[in-house]
C-alpha cells in the first residue's frame, strides 16, 4: 500500500529541485530560502510537538515491567527491566536509546506442524542499529561543510569512515551502510506479509526519501561530482546566517539539499518524531515504584463512591445476622 | 507542562545540537580558498592552459591522477599529453607540480577547507620553491 | 539466542572481562604497530612472515577439524556426536575469526584489504585462501546457528541446511589444503616444497583440533551443566590417536627424504630447527610431547582414563602448536635463499597482539558456547545423555 | 595481446609450476619453442642485463653502481639489517649461487662480490602468488611492483627465490635525507613491498637503467628477443651463469664470470 | 460449549498468519462467533451510573446508539488526548516496525491481522489522524486517516475487547508503546456510549455494590470462611477466630474474592488463615472491600476502591 505513491512523491521532489535549478535557476530559493525555512520548521515543529506532549499529564504510573520487581532486599530484582529508582530508569533509557534493547528481544512466532514456535529474530534490531548509527556518522561527517576550520575530530571520523581505500575519492562506509540498511528496511517492509499489511505511505515515504538522500550524496561524491569548495561556501554562509548561493555547484547538490529540506520539514509531523518521543514514553521513563510511593493522578477527579454507610444500609440485616459489627444499629 | 523542567532541559539540549553549526562558527570568519595559479612558470606562459579545463579539474583531478597512475605504472603508457604544443608528463610530481609549484596554496588550502586528506603525499613529495 | 550471552554467572563474566582485557591490550599494541609499521615485530627482510601467519596456519587446522565430527554425525549417522557437533562448528567459527584477524594484523596496508576482492587474482593461492576461509566461516555460522536455532524451537533443522552441511565437509578439507598450497607451491623454499604438505596439514589438523575439542568438552563439563557423555569423547579420542600417528609418520617421511637423499637444501631447515637455531629447545619439546602423547593415547588403558587422556590431548595440542604454529613457517624462512641464517623471535608488541587475537577468538568461542549451553539448559538437554 | 598473457598467467598459476624446464635451453639456442607458453612475447621485447663481474672496478665500482640506483630512487639507508630496503646490492658467490657450491672455486671468484637485484624472471613466482595483481609482468618483460596496489601481505617475498624484494617495515622517510632526495621520484610508504623497477622512467626517456649507466660498461642492458642486441652478442660468445636456473623461473640477469676473452 | 472443547491441534491448524489480500481499511469487520462477549445488561451500568444503558447485542446491526455518538466519541477522544500523555504519544510515534505484531496472544491464536497490537492501535490512530492532525485532514487516506463511521466504531469495539491488557506488546516495542493503555482509554470512551460487555460490567457492578466481583454478600463471606475454619479445625485441631470489619485492627486483609468461594483459591485462603494465626497478626477481614483484584479498568472505579480502602483503615 502506498509504495508507488511514496516513490513518485520522492521522484516528484527530485524533479522539482531539478527543474528549479536546471531550468529556472532558482539558486537562492533552493540554496538559501528553502533550507532556512526547512530548518526553522524542523526546530519549531519539533519543539511544539514535544511541548504538546509535555502539556498532557501522565495519570498512569505503569512502566512496562519485564522482570522481577523490587520487593524484599534478599530477592534479586531486575534493575533495568523493572527499575525502582531513577538510576535504573536512566540505565534502561540509555540501553534503549543507544542499543535498541527492546528490539534486541525480538522473536518470531511461527507455526510448525500445528505447533506454535518462537524463534530468535534479530535482523530488525541489526538493521535498525546499522541505519541509525550510519545516519549519525553521516550527519557528524557533514559538519565538515559547516565548520571552518574543520575540527580535527571531524577529520578523524572522516578518515576512519574512509578507512578502506576503495575508489577515488575513498568510499565512505557510513553512506553505503545507510543506503543498504534503508534498502533492507524497505525489503523487510515488503517481504514480510504482516509488516507489509500494516505499512502506510508514511512508512515508505521516509525510507525512499532517506535512500534518495543517501543515493544523491553517493552520486555527488563518486559519479557526478560537484564543486565542493562552492558547496562549502554555500553551507558556511548558511551557518553564518549570511546566505549567498554561488552558481555552478551542480544540480545534483540541490536535489540532495532539497530532499534533506523535505526530510526536515516532514520530520516534526510524522512518525520520525519517535526520536523525541522515545524520551517521553511513560512506559519506559518511569521507575516502577507505585508500591513505594503514592502517585496521584494530576487531574484527580471527584467521583461518586459507594460509601461504607450506603453499604451497611444495603446489607445491615444480613451483616447483623452474620455477626459482623455494624456502625448503626 | 508536566515534568516541565526535564522536558525543557531536553529541548535545550536538542536545540544546542541542532544549531551547533550556527554558533560554533562565530568569530571564525572563514576566507574562501581559491586555487592559486600565481607561480613563476605559469606566469611565464603565454597561454595559460592545463590538460583540461579548470572546471573539470576542480571536480575530477583525483580521478585524472588515479587514471594516470594506472596508465603509467601498470600499463606502461608514458606517452605525454600535448595541449596546444605544450607537453605534460602524466605525473603528479613531474607533471602537475612543475607548473603548480605552490603546493600549500594550490593543493593544501582547498583540501583542508573541504576536510579532505589525500594520501598522495605519503609517497610523492614536493619541495616548495623547487622551480 | 544471542541474548543468552548477556546473562551469565560470575565466572562467565570474569572470563569475558579477562578476555576483553587481553583484546584491549592487543588493540593498543596493534595501534602502535599501525602507526610505526610492522617493524615493531620481530619479522625481517629475510623472515617476512612470523608469528601472525604461523598462528593463522595452525588455526586453519583447528577450524578444519570440525569436519571430524560432522562426517561421523551427518554422513555415518553416528548419533552419539549429536551433543558435540555444535561445539566443533562453533570452534570452527572462532578459529576462522582468529585466522582472518591474524591475516589482517599481518597486512602492511590493511586499508587496502579489499583489493583482494576488487582485483581478484585466481592464480594467487592467497586469493583462494581468502575465498575458502570466508566461505567456511559463512557455512559454519549458518549451519551452526540454524541447527541450534531449530533445536531451540523444537523443529527439525531447515531443509536447506542439509546440502550446506554436506558442502561443508569438502570445504573443510579445502581450507587446509589451500593453506598448505600457500607454502607447498613456492619454488626455492625447500622445506615447504613437498607434495606431502597438504596431507601433513590435514593429519595435524585432525589431531590438534579434536584434541582441543576434548579439552574444551571436559572443561565445559567441569564448569557448566553441559555433559556430552563419555562415549563421544572416547570416539573423538580414537580419531585424535589415528591422526596423530599419521602426523608423526608424515614427519618421519620428511626426515627420511631430506637426510637419506642428502640434498643440502632439504636438510637445512631441519638442521636449523633441531640442531643449531634458537628454536631448538622448542622443537625438541614438540617432538618429545608428540612421542609422549602417542604413548598416552594409543594404549586403550590410558586413552579410556580421562585424566591421562586430557594429558595426552594437552601434549598433542602444545606439540602441534609448536610444530605448526611456529616451526613450520619460521623453519621455512630462516635458512634464507642465500643459505644464510637470520633468526626470528617475536617481539613484545607482536606477542601482545597475538595474545589479543587469541583472546578475541576465545571470546567468540565463549559467547557461542554460552549460547549453545544456555539453549540446551533451557531445553533440559545439557546433561549427560540417558 | 596483454589479455592473452594474463590468461596464460592464470593457467600457469593454477596448473602449478614446472611447465617446461627447457625454456632456458630454447633461449640459448635462439630458437622459438613450439609451445606458446615458452615463446618470446610477440612484442619482441624481453629486457635483460648481462653483468660482467670482472669489469667492475673494485669497491668503488660497486658503490657507485649501488648509489646511482639508490640515490635516484630514494631508497632509504636503514642501518638495521632486518629492515633494510635494497634494490641492488652485493653478496658473495656462495650466497648468490647456493645451488652451485664449489669448494675449489678460484679465490678470485670466491671473494668477488656479485651484484644482486631483481631477476625480472620470465616465469616470476612473485607474480604468480600476488593476490591483488600489485606485481605483474609488463610486455617488456619487466616484473613491475605497483606500490599503490600492494596490500603488504608479503607473499611475494616468500615466493621470491632470490631475496630480491624488500618490505617497508618502517617509514622510509625517517631514513632518507628529505632535503636531498631526488625530486623527480617518489618515496614509498610504510607497509608496501618494493624492488628494482628496471628504471622505466629512464627507459621512457631513452636512457639506460641507472645501474647500467653507472657501471662503465660492466652491466650491459638490452633486449633478449632481438638476436642483434648487444646482450645477445655477449651471451653468444660468453659462458654465463644465472641464479637458481633449476627452479624454472628463467631469470633475465646473466653473470659473466670468467671474462669474455677466455670463454669465447 | 456443546461441541466440546477443541484440541490444540485443531485450533492451530486453522490459523493462517498471512493477512488477507485486501488492505485492512478495506476489509470489513466480521463478528466471529465465540470471539466477542454479550453487550452489558443495562442494570449493571445503571448500578455504577454509566450512561446509555440499554439492551443491545454486538451481532445486531442496530446497536441503538445515541444520535450524537460520533460527537461523544470524538469529544471524549480529544479530551483524553489532552489528559493522557501516553495516548497522545502512542498515537504519534509508532513507526510500524512490526516488532509487536506476532507478540499478542489474540493474534497468535487467531491470525487475524487486526489483532496485531500495531494494527489494533492503527484502528484508532487512523481516526486520530482524520480528526486531530492537519496532515490527516488534508491528505486523508494517503496520510493513513479514515472517517469514523459506524462500521469503524464496530470494528474498534470488536478488537478493543480482544485485548487482555497483558502488555506483552509493550515489552517488545522499541518505544514502549503500550496497547493496554490505549485499550483502557478506548474502552473508557466506549463506556460513554454504553458499549461495554456483560462479563466486565457485571463484576464491576458487583465490586461497586457488594465489594467483590463475585457478588458475595457479607453473610456469605463470613459463612464461607466459617466452612474453611471448620476444615482447618478438623485437620489441625486448632480453631482460628478471625474478625470481620473490626475497627482498630493493625492490618486490613484484602484478597482476590475467588479465594473465598471456589477451589483451589480456598486452599490458599486456608493457608493465609493458618499463617496469620501462627504469626499472631492483628488483622481483620472486610466484607465491604473484599476484592483484591481491580475490575475497574476505568478510572472512576479505581478511585472508589481507594476511597473505601481508606475508610476501613480509619474504622
């Protein structure tokens, strides 16, 4: 569902950028105005979304428990899977954010001759890690375009990324891994019948978009090269809030940039907000201390209750008959 | 907002990361490097012409050098390139650097601007002011 | 299944941390080597391969030995190996990992390692070795993991694993044969230029690898709930005995040819190794241990006694480690093409890196065995067979 | 043509060594062999040296030749013999021809240094074993080592029966006077193998290899495939030695031992 | 169960994990016999004061909904989006990775794709997108949004009562999205439309009125415990004398009411009685708050329970 729609949307974006530059020559629009607008949309959209979440209270104090709760001191409890303290929660969140711990648990349920079997299934975890980490490395690497002078650390990361001397200029592993991981996630989405069934255009679109960004980046580096000095001139001017778009960079760069801008704009209004959301997820970021501390619902409403008095009124004779003490005779 | 302080701290961290390129460049006004062709040899030329256009060389010089390398070392094609009667050797040291004898201005400046570290100079070497 | 490696006893974690310590030390030493060049090792213009490549050569044998369990179990339907065949396959994975790491740390330009694939060169035995090693790693990973996974799920192993298992048998022979060809095809290196080289490699592999497997199985029985039972260990011991006899026999053949023919080039290496080089004590130790191990493993009385059996296995392992993990490679280089002697001894960084690679292999092995045993424990099939 | 050649090398590598031991004979007799495997390259070039041991004048003569080569190729002078890089060097008869021992050798020969360098074999084992084609044979018969391609596995060093290859165990620039190196020639980087190149950069300019030029005629350079060449003329009139001919590598370096007049 | 309990193999043999060819929004809901409960009888709802109590049956085409059911639903939903961060968050951040898909026992047992937690949540997410997000309002189906129709409502009801709130999906979700919380909230909304099941409404009403889900009245509780005490005396020779609704006791003991009524819970109850006697605890039973479990699953009941607990403590 929606594969072709999403694919053609991305193609359309590419064409917009292509004609915008190659035919209309709108360098300032695509090089300055759209990137600024996209970045501002991204930041403000992100903030507003998180604030919107923040304005809703957390009435339930029910973190997901995946292990023994803390009870008595001589019973070992699961400090990470059923944390009772803030430090446990921090540990749980760190593992979740950096190691995708929940996905690491993943199983595959299957039927074998009438028996239900559970198999280990870590491909999603692996691909997810590869995707996110390579994306992070790609992002950090790109700081070389925004910072002048380029910090030594960025240069080091760049040379580690291009450790394998393949091609001229050296092939950067992170870009390739990103593209392959995105393609794997797409393959998984389409080949696994259950995942294909639940997928929406909103699932394919960001995959195609990111694959498009990676691909245009790879093309720009190895096949249809651009004037890298002018690119940096543009990016540094963006960072310095000066904003001047030199001509003659190469259209492929603007396609790359436009796809990134689309991603930035798309981000706050989509499932990509899981980046911020994971930190606010109440089933993960709360300690399981509801037996230690009393948590009161922040909008604690008045409710009608069945009082003891009413109860006694309903059953007074029966209670007396059973010898249960009553308040009123 | 509920748990406001924590959320705001988180958002400030997010903004600090997202806008890092904007504030980290403050006070480091960056000059844009221009490959400098001001060398005695080039200045002495009537027609300033290289093996290919400057536009092409800007983007593809690494590829040109790589191809030359294979042609010369592996295929023994040491034939020279003739541009308008001027002869160029297919060589970094004995070709390019003969005219562009200002490595720091012609090579290094752009490379460091773009954060590129070619390993050419691990073997090939250049003596500044040799010509 | 991998998550089983994240939960373990204190002993398990202590072992993992110790191994990680060695790996970090090895990595630091490797950084030192990367920065300052292979000159930090004891290798030289004349002895251009040293400890790394000889360890690699030895470990290829350990890797290939898994086939000694796979053949009886899958080909001859010898069911008693059902418990330990996975140990063999996982040992192969760990060994091949070490092999590839040893090759990697031996590279002068590790950044260009992909050139082997980018510029494939079928006339180079090293190219084929890279291919068969990667293939063997893949085969064992897929087979070992798939069969264990099926065991855990309570389903029969997937149908596609059968042809792969049969493929893995000749493949195991190939990795050792191809590695032997690295040496046996070089003109001008008399010590290696022998048609019996591949046969020697296989004999020593089928003795040394299964000997290590017996040691590992007994260690596992002592420290974990895993117990393969007595009988499979005895069967492996018989395999070790035959292979070791063949191995010693092959060495005697080499000695005969060299010394009876009286060709100087053929005698040089043996003279250096056993009479006047710095490896003399080691090589004699190897020979003495080889003889001792035969005494301990051939008579059924000793072989069936597990305390003498383990002694025999340790002797065999050390003897072969010296012979193949040291003497074979160094012995071929040290009498130089100029008929001179350039001695070789590993330096400190080289030793630390070597230890680090071994630790890496043992970490892989520990993790894989931990997974296998945890799965068996959950299924209640870790204990001795009824 | 080059493709045919590559194919041949692959076949040779796969079918093992020992293809035709009579190739050397064939060359000496100046007749082309029927089997394509042993014929001369059709470009008609096979570059070779003939070194007349007697024509090199004393210690200085050797030093001049070695320095001529090492200087222009920026070969470092590393004192630690284990890490040495040598393109051309000397050694005794005993070490240079260990397969032809002769305890009754004339004292003169016994003490004579022999110039050693890459033999640029016709059937080079180093080319056979290289896993990346970093070392290969070019149509002129030169065994080329491409330092850009080399991964530093050192298989070629194990394969070379002549000890002609050097590995850069350490950074060679630490052992070069960087202010006085030859500006026209690169140095090498750590972790690659190198050896005598037979000076293709000089040949391209119509010059002889540096060692030949510095030898005052003791080293004669030429094309073996050309019956009229000077090298062929000397080989026709002198008895020459090659190193380890029995292993079938067919070296292209010939040593004139006894002096032309006597042998002729 | 006139047909008799089917064997596990018979049940598993009919499962097919492959989803149908039609997309889930195009596949109409099919109320399968045996997979849903009766509609709540009006008296139960009236007991706890819930609106729109009426006789109705899920299999009927007419659910006798109030005229303005759509407004009630959407208004309640909007309110709850503001009241529950979890609800808002879980609507926004799901990436549909499918890790939860085969973790739900309803899905494992039925193979019905809409029982995958992700898709069960998607049923309400699609409504959320249509009415609460700009993209959904503008792009409609392409943004994964859909209109809240009567069929959609029925589908929601059918699947939101196929959730035991076991929270296994949340364990596997990389963001901890918890179907249980979504279920609670959606069922809360259904209660506003009188759409509950008899099996839930009954115990709730009993807990509210009689203090336990079985509807045991005070004298039944004491006499049941008497029987247990007799048994204990017969076996051990010791007569235990617990107290009921006694003021000033140090501990108020509340246990799942099943322990007082049916085997094997009663054995557990006998165990407590003997243990507390042996320890000599100063405790009392309550007939007013005699249910350890919370059948509320909706907040007002939760609150009632807490209040009466406090009250007895004071007593």
